[in-house]
């Protein structure tokens, strides 16, 4: 699977992220016998096989489209099934940079949760590093383990309450993990901090980040870090406002006037046709037709609908009533930059600290 590494073509059994809209990304596993149903139409999986990742495909009826994206940790974060609150990319990217996590790093993560950050960490440390992740909730542990196996991600996952039982793994290199980075997303990280000396690298500088939604948790965490010899303690809050570059359809006043004139012309044409029909055939509501049978009145009604019908205009300068592909050369476009209406501010406080190598103390 391409969560770590890349593929060109979509094959049977692959996981594909169907980009339905800017706020709608649906993960699907390709099965030639199944179809994807969306508000833009029906898309058979067999029509996706052999397509390049990033391709745009149209629905069976030809009026809607989606994009087929290769799964990445960033896109998975936007589309994964939530089991817990997750770490989003603005936080995860900052944490990775601040702790210096890279290829070859050995990272401890507790708890796993929805495994959003786990996917990102596993890709970052690949292929020479290792991620050790812990989840105390059994059902979440089993779901995460299944996802790692399906996504072909090399992660050592453990079902354990690290606050009570620590981080040592009896079946892994004597339980000594030699970790150089720690990420704690726990209700009480101060209870897990005392267990860390047994599993961290004694010969290198080690960094830790604690992800806590409440400032009271930060206060207790800082006291525990100081008590156990961690230094350079700092708390950070990420506030991100997303901007996006896109094309917006250009709407000229002249086009609007022509559109209104066209609507008025069709309306007047319809009124004139109705007048002529009533003059020739009478009106179902007039006194002259009161004694007509129901069959005659019903036939007159159908004839009226057919003979006074005005065809819909093909003049459509704004693409109204259709889903128009951004940048379609049939329309005029302007390049614009837009930001989110609301500031997505607080998710959690990030408390960082470091412990120097024993040789430097």
C-alpha cells in the first residue's frame, strides 16, 4: 500500500481516497464487484482499476466526477474513522520538526487512539527507524492493529496502560527500546513520565511532547518533568488559519443582463403560447368548458402542457444548475486566494521538554 512510498496505477485491493469535495474524502478499498455511491453519481470500482492516482473520473451517467487520490498520512487524517480526538497536520508537523524526528528515529507514542499521528510518524522514521505505540483501550487497540496490517505499516503496537505498567516490551530486545523521541497523548501524562528512563536512549539527547487539552494537565505535567530531570520545558499552542489558492468563476454584468433578457424572452414566449392555446381550445376553468367530460378536460390539460412548453435555454454563462470543473475553458475564471471563515484555534497544548545524554551531564 502507498501510505509509505508511492504507486502509479490503481490495482485491485488497493486503498483509494475518493476526493468528492473539499470537505468530503472517502476511503475505499478497490473491489471490482462494488460501486461507490455519491451525490455526484455512481462510480464502479472496476472503472478505477488501471487509472493513475490523481485521475479524475466521471460517473456512470457522465454528469458528475470525483478524483482518485493516493493515500498519505495527511489525507488519511482528513478521512479516517474517528475513534478518539485526533492530532491534525498543523500539530503533528510541528511536533515532528520540534522533536527532530526523521528517518532512523526511534519513537514512543502513547496512546494510539485513531492512529492519525501514528501513520505520519511511521512514514517519517521509515525505513531505518521504529515506532512503538501503546493503546490501553482494547477495541481501539484491535482496530489500530488491523489498520496497520491493512496499510502495510511497520509499527510495534501494544495493548497496555503505560501509566501503570510502563513502556517495556518483554518480547522486544529485552524490553529496552532506546527511544530518542516520546509523544504522550494521555489523560494523565505525569503518571507515565516516571517510567521513561527505562526505555529512552542514554547516549543521545531525548525530546518529549505531551498533548493535553487542559491547562491544568499542563501544570501537573510540567511539575513531573522538572521532578524527573527534564529541561528546556516550553508549552506551545498552534493556531492555524488555512488559505487556499483557487479559481473563481468570473461573472460579468453583461453576461448577467443577457441571462435576464433570455429568461424574460422565454417567459413571454410561454405566455404568448398559452394565450394562443386558450383562444383555440378554451380554458379548463372557463364557463364555456364547464360541461366537458373529465376525459376531455384531462386531454386539454395534457395538450396545454405539451403545446405551451418552452425549451430550456442553452445560454448559461455562470454554469448555474451544473457542477462545473474548476478552470473549465468554456467559462471565464479569476485566480483568487481565500481563507477559512473561522479560525481553527485550540486543539491541545503542546508541552515540550528535553533530557541531555548521560555523558553530557
